[in-house]
């Protein structure tokens, strides 16, 4: 069965520090992947997506992610975190072979220390 | 910009009541989805629809039904609400095929 794992439930970083949020997937097909962010009380907003091509993708708000097929990973990074980045982050994976239904990870809550 | 509107942001219902959650989108998207979000579980797919009058079960359809009579509107129905259906419900749309989802702001349902 398809699955998406975000190993870290909570992460706390200092403002200005770098950030990496992990995402691992288990899929029997060629996946496409997303990272979404959710601020408290809001819906989800797309940060970035990967379908094919360059495995390093740039997103909004200074985020980037790298697709590593050999490691089944799609980790999200930001070189310098701002207090406004505090939110919950979700990795999601889909595949045409599975009817394009997205499977979401459990989420990582990011706290930013000032 | 795609706008996905969920009619109720907060609802409080009693056990056994029938509950309707409505979702309307303004971008002529083919696909619509209902997810349930619970802490530590992420988003779980309840039902989805790839076309008008079409519906398919997601991963946790028990206790729910849906209706899509018009392309822009996708309703989630709880026939007899139970306390374990207390949750955040998120509607999402997609143009069709592989692609990103656009989400509404969510409906937080409390069943007493």
C-alpha cells in the first residue's frame, strides 16, 4: 500500500536557523510529490511540487525540496527560518497508477524560537 | 485565483443529528475531494468525485455520504453524527488528472 512518513511530529528551530523537514514515501509507482503548509485555523496552501525533471524544486516563501528516488525521500528545506514560518507542514504523494489520489503524511508542526 | 468555499467554519451538533457540509468552487474544476484532518493522522480521504454525479469512496467512507449534483458543489453528509466524527473537514478541488489540490479553509465539527 502507498504510504507517506513524516518522521518528525514537532520541530523547533531558532529564527534565522536553517530548516529541513523530512518526508519518505513508499509507492509501487512513479510518484509526484507536494509540500503544503497550514497556518492555524486555515486550509492548506501549496509550497511546491515535483512531477519530473530537475530534482531540486523551488517553491514559495524561500522553500525548496529535493526529490531523491534512491532514498524515496522528498525533504523540504529553508536556509533561514522566519517567525512567520511557524505552521504545520504536510508532504503528499500521488501517482497516475493509483488514480491520482493523494496520500498525505501525518504532518510536522514547526515552532520558531525568537 | 481558485476559490473554494466551505459554508460553515464551525459547527456544533448533537449525536444522531444529520449534518451537511457544503463546498463550492468557482474554477470549473473536475475533481473534488473531502478529507478529514485529525492531529497526528494527517489528512485522510473520505470521498471524492471526478465528475458531476460521480462519487467514489476514499479510505474512510464509513458513516459518511456525498452528493455532487452540480459541478461546482460537493456536499458531505453525516447521516447520524457520532462523537468520533468530531474533526476538521477539508474540501479540496483539482482541475483534473495529476495536479495540485486547492483547499477550502475547513469546517470544524464538534459532535456532543
